[in-house]
C-alpha cells in the first residue's frame, strides 16, 4: 500500500464514522484474505473432502426442533443453541445471549434480539432499554434479581444473537429459532408471558402491530400473554409511557390473582 492509498483510505473511514458508522460489520462475513492476490492460492487436492456446508443438509427448522426437543433442562437447551450452526447471525455475534433472571419466576418476558450492549455482556436487556425495563418492573414490585418467586422475572429474547447493525430479524431467522423459544418456555413453565415489541408478537402471536395488540390479554404458546410496548420504543416515544403504565398495572393484577 502506498502512502497516498493510506491517506485516502483513512479519509474514507473518517467520513464513514462522521456519517454514523460505528462498527465494521456487514450482513455476511467476508474473508478479506481471499481478496488479496499476494500469495499463490493453495489448491486442495481433488481427493480432499469438501468443507462442510449446510446446503442440502437437514432443514434448519427441523434441526432446531430436534435439538430443542432433546434438551431436558435449561443448561442442555443453552448448549443445544450454542451448538446450532444454521443461523448466520451466530457468526457475527460476540456472545450467545440466553437469558437472565430467576428461572422459578411466574413471569417470562420475551424480547426481540440482543443489541450492542447485550452482545458484549451476554445478558439480555442491559442497555438503555434494559435499564428502563428494570425501572418499569420495579414500579410494580418485580425484578430480575428478586429471589422470591412471586416478584421474580425471567427474561429472554426470540433471537439469541445480535443482528448486524441491529437490523430487523429475517423471517427465516425467527422461524429457525422458534423451536428453541418454545422449549425455553416449556422448561421455565411460566404462568404468564409478556411478548415485548413487534418482533416478539410476530414470532409468538403471528401478528404485528404492537400499538393495537398491547393492553389486551391473549394466548402465546398455550399460556396467557400480555403484549407490551418495547422499552426502546418508549425511549423514542415517551408519551407512550402512559399506555405502558396501564399494561404494567394489568400485569400486576394478573400476578396478584385479581386480573
Ligand atoms: N432489546 C431486546 O428486545 N432485547 C434485548 O435483550 C435488548 C434490547
């Protein structure tokens, strides 16, 4: 690389940072070494086995169903998800974000997917939206750190890996992770589920439109479910906190047995 290439590349990078690019992660992994033409390519002998790919292998949803169904407890489910190779998101993520909170909880919150902070820490809802979620829960006497079953909360997401640049999860990514979510719910066995945000409603209820779905009890995976506004939405739309408070009170009443 010449000195002028270096300065040109640097100026381009600075310009991208100026525009708001915060990470050098794309939709698909790129092997930059392939682009370099500096060394002769090592050609594999004709008899070498082809690298394993998933093309032609089992259907991703069937494979997820088999792996999730074989998991007898949460540790086994975690291990099964870590060993699952069909979801491309895994390759761009730092950590598998499995869950947080008390597994004895009567309430299970199911969010969408990890963001940047969750990806770094390997725990769901630890960024700004997560901090707001903790405040919302505390306002009705609940918490992920509570040891008593009555006020404990268990939290997970539809997707355990962060989508690049926090893009929307694709339908096939949701479909292949759903058997794991369903098994997760079976194993935790909560009395009540809160699908949090549109992606979670799409995955669990087959419907979007959280502003219409919220505020009314429905069923998800055979259990009572109360769709709620995502705290990230509340950060952008503070005037919607009024509806969120209404829903929190509905949730509290249900858990107290008078809702
Ligand atoms: N948003 C989610 O839906 N889940 C997280 O874990 C963090 C942000």
